[in-house]
C-alpha cells in the first residue's frame, strides 16, 4: 500500500463508506464531548475499545492498523510516562525511584525522580482521551470521501467557501503524505553527508516550504475546477436525504451524551454542595462509572 | 461557438497586460490547437473563457467573450461551466472525490439531480472515455493516462458544447498521448463537441488538428490551417513550439514547402533534392572507455512483491556519455534509476560506481527527480545552488548561473520562477556539487521548446566536461538528438542497448519498448534510404534543395 493510499478510504467496508457524512461528523462531535466529560479510566477504555471495534467492522486494512497502533501507542506511552514522572498533585505513591534524592548533584538538583502510580493513571486517562479521538478521527478519515463531508457541512448551512476550505485539507492529505515522502527523498539526495543520505528525521524541518508551495498551486487549480463544475450552485444539497436509521442512531447518541453530561454536571454540583436527594442514584452511578 | 473579441487582461500586480487585444473565433465542431511558449498568456485565456478571470477581482478585463452568442460577462462561472468543460494539466490537482464514479457524478450532484439519473449518466460517460469497470476504483490507483481520462469524464458529464484542455498530454507517454487524442477526435466527430487544446508539443499533436493558433506575448500571431503555419511563423523555437520533425527536415533541406505529411515530404525531396546512397556512419557508442557505472546481474524486488521488478540486468555507463533509458511505464526504468541514485538497495547482483558502492560514492551522483519543484528548498536561487554545499566556490556558482541563464535571478524565490527556470535551478544545484553521474527522470516533461533547448545545452556541457548522464524519457526525438546510446527496457529486462540510430529505427524494438515510430524513419524508408531517425541522418543522404527555399 502506498503512502497516498494510506490516507484514503477506498478499501473500507461498504457500510462505513456509505454512512452519511453528517452521521460521521455528529458521532465524532459527541464522542469528543464524552471524552471531555468522562474521567473514569475503565469507561474511557470501553469507549476507546468501541472506536477500535468500529475500525474492525469497517475492515481497516492491516497496514492501516499498524499505523493506528503506532500512533496510539506513542500517544498513550508518552502521556503515561510523562505524567508518571512529573505528576505534581498529592497524594502520590512512588512505584519506582529513578534518581535517589541523596544522589550527588542530580539528586540534589531534582529532589529525586520517581514514577508515581497516580501519575500513570492520570496519564492513562489523558492518553485514552486523545487515543479515542485519534482512533475515531482516523475512522472518519479512512472511510470518508471529501465530497461526503462537504455535503454534510453544507447541509448544516456552513458557507460553501469555508466548507470547501475545510474539506480540501482532507482531500490533499493523501497527496500531501506522498509529496512529503518525495521531498524527504529530494533532501536525502541533496545532502552532503552519508548520514544525511540515509536519515529522514534530520530533513523534517525543511519539508514545509516546497509542500506549501505545491499545495497553493494545487488548491488554486482545484478551486477553478470545482467552480466550473458548479460546486457553489449547490442547489440540491440543502435537502440532502439522510437515512432514517442513521438519524435514529444519531438521536440515541445525542440523548445518551446529554444524559451523561447532565449526570456529570449534577454530580459536580453536588460536590460543591448543591445536592438533591432524589438524584442520589445518579450521583452513585456517576461516581462509579464516569 | 466561441467568439473572443478584442480581449485584454492585466493582472493588478503586473505593469504589462498578459492578454493584448486578443481576438479568436471558434466555430461549432472545430478542433483548435492553441500553442505558445510558457508565460505567453494561454492559461489566462483559458481562465477568461471559463469566466474565472473577471470574478477574481485580481485584474482588469477589457473586451468581450461570447459563448453561443451570449456574453460571458452576463453569465456566472457555473453557467459557463455547463457550456465549457475545462481540463487542467495535472489531473491530480482537479480531481476531488475518492472513487471514479463519485468524481464523475460530482457536477451533476451540484445541479441537484436524482441519484439514479446520476448513476446512469456516470456509467454512460465512463464507457465513452474507456473507464467502464473502474467505477469503484480509488482515483489514486489509476495510471496517469486514466486519470486524465477521468478528469475529462468529470467535465463531459454535463454535456459541454466546448472542451478546453490545458496541456492535457504533457505528462503522458507516447502511447497514452495517441489514445487520448484519438478519444478527443472521436468526441469531436461523433459527439460534435468543439475542442480547444493548449499544448507545447505541437510536433506530436499537429496531425490531429486542422487549425493552429499561436500566441506570443499575449497576442495571437498566427491563426490558420496547421499546414501553412510553419511557413508563416518563421522560427518556431522563438514561440516555444516544438516543430514536427518532418517540418524541421524541410527547413534543413531548404525545400520549397514546409510540410508534415510523409508522402508529400518524400515527393518534395525527390523532386527538389539529390539523393545519395552512401554507407551510413553510425555515431560512436562510447565517448570514452572509462566505465563510471558497472551493473552485473542486477535484481530488485519491492517489499511484499512476488516477482522481481528488475530481472538480472547487465550494463555499463561510460565517462562523457549521454544515455537515454526508455520503455513502457512500469518497465523498471525508475527502479533502476532509484538504485543508481541510492534510494533503494539491490536484491542481488553487483553495482559498481567509480570503484565503490552507490552508498560510498553517493556524493558523486546528481539525481533530478520527476517533480523538480519538490527539490527546491531555499529562499533564493543563489542559496539553492549553494544549499548544503560548502565546497562550491563563488566563481563556479556564477559560471553555472550564466550557463543556466539565471544570472539575473540570483535573489529570486525559486518557486516563483517559470517552470523551465525552476527545472534549471534544480539542475544547477545538482551540477554545483560537481557530480560524475547525473540521473534525470523525465527532465523535459511539460517544458516548452526554449526551455528544452537550454536543458539540452546543459546536458551537452556536462558530458563534455567528462560527466555521464543517464536520463529516462519517452521523448524519442530528444533521445535521438542528444543520446550517444539508448537502453530500452521491458518487463524488468534490457531488450536493446546501442546507438540511437540503430535501436530507434528497429520497429520490433520500438513496439516491444512501447515507443512510437520516429517520423523520419517513415521518410527514410519511403526514400529507400538506410534507416534514419534524425534530420542530420537524412541530411547525410539528401543534398539540400537547389530550387527550394533559402
């Protein structure tokens, strides 16, 4: 699979490709709300698992799974490790000691360096939040046609110009990925050292300019092309058909998200002293699962 | 169909108008070839016809453009879009959707048509352009030629009366060009669509178009039958046109007429020139016997692939030699050039570069990739030539800049230069490293004649200095003019390796390598001469006309 194909969704299952752009964007938004509202690591993990199940049922290719896994593991590991090291709240329980406070110089400067249990959990929560969004975002990206998202944004009365600009970014993602690879090759070829000929990372700071210049040229041609194909007429899009089943699922999800958000708000209010006795079951449930 | 009446356009950022009192009349069902050098105003004219200039507010437009007798100033770009289908140079830049059928149906979706109608229309158009069966394919899995057909289909769906194509074949191989132009001819003859094609490669397209319009500095300097154009225009190179080789031959032999038709050229030569049948002197194969690259039994297999892309290749490249690497798309040319450029490792075999491996001698190689724009990294031309190159002296850079004809652009931003200049900057940056081997992947794609001549000069200069050039190309004329040797590849193997006049005049090799027959081969065969593929080649047997032009 080429780098270009990695960023497009022609190989996804038909049901995932056929899902309306509005359904996908709405789910993305609602899950983002849930990711903020929920603090419980187990529930977050469940939500995260649900996003992975979406990939599984959309028959995400092995290569894409590999990319997803690398991105997720890097994010999770980075978040957990950094929080475990620098967790500042109390109480905190050291699991390991990396630098003893009594160690000469470094120990005196740092006051000791530990891996904190609470930091690991806190990092996991933050990491799961971003992993969930990353996983769902890639699901949308790998199963959606730019046109689909464009239709969704326009039917939601977003200005066609702004919708076009937003979606063009997605449209160019596959091309951009392929061209970034080309620029790195060019940089390797123009490098004056043997290390430079092999390295990729050392060339990363220089790739922006040629890519940007190409993007500007491309965007101009694409804009001319879509204008002459009547894109800004968009007469039909305002009444675009949205499958009832999808609408129903979206409604359920909206109600579920509102319910979760409500539970969390009343729970937080109860902690501040605004307590209602008949909501006790909600408080208990929120404390346990959210 | 289209009437352009005294149109002038000046971009607000420029002092001189890009279009100057331009008038052009295209009747319904006509096929017009619009040619001219880079920057002559062709693209601006296309924008004006598509109604995309006056709305931009970036310049001043005077004069009138009528489409079907309706003033375009009173029409929206969308209305014009239904009448005029515009296809741009690079299909990648204009395709928007993920799959073929979605892309084609995009314009009808915008018109609010029912899904079932769209699907029927999409099927019809895909069949018309030869893409039936590709409906659910990703647009990125299509070949360059198929993508250009898709771009065409995406505008044909609205049943336009006029098709405007901006350099549609500049990135295609000869077979792709022929197929695409046959499709255009059939659209014109069967569907009655008026067609305007903007292109530099007049030499390849001339036979399909009865009418040629030539633009120069914003004006139409010639508009008439294509067969009379060469006589009237004078110097084609000045106007950025690639003259057909038969016309070049007529000029070379001072024939009384400049014609692009084999039978007529042959008759003219027979009546005006003296033909000698002396033995052919083939150019020497090697400029020098000192090998720069030696490849033995080279094999390469892409990761995950089940077969070898390169299947045991043996070859040598010599000092001071210019070698053309030709063949079908997918024959293994780019793979071989990537191995030589150090971008891939051999699966098996030996590749010796100046007594070491490619990795060890990487600094002795200059590799120009197919997309030179992506190799431009600095803020000025001077900086580009000295980028990560501490060894280069100022005098050398100045000398190079003069050779590249960029001495007045030293402080210019490279990406803002013209296409030809951008390519020359990258070439300059490679030459500033004083490489021993220069690898060029399709260096002349999309370049006009002037730029092409500059590139030829640079290649000649580099090989005279003792460098070795290996260039991938589909351009048979270029290969026959500048290469000392031609290597033809097919299915990962070398099928021919030798002097251009021998290799490129063998019809079996040409067919096996996916190459078109050189125009002058037909002429030399009709004259019963030994096989020739260059103007000079034919000139060795035919004395210049005594009764013809001066």
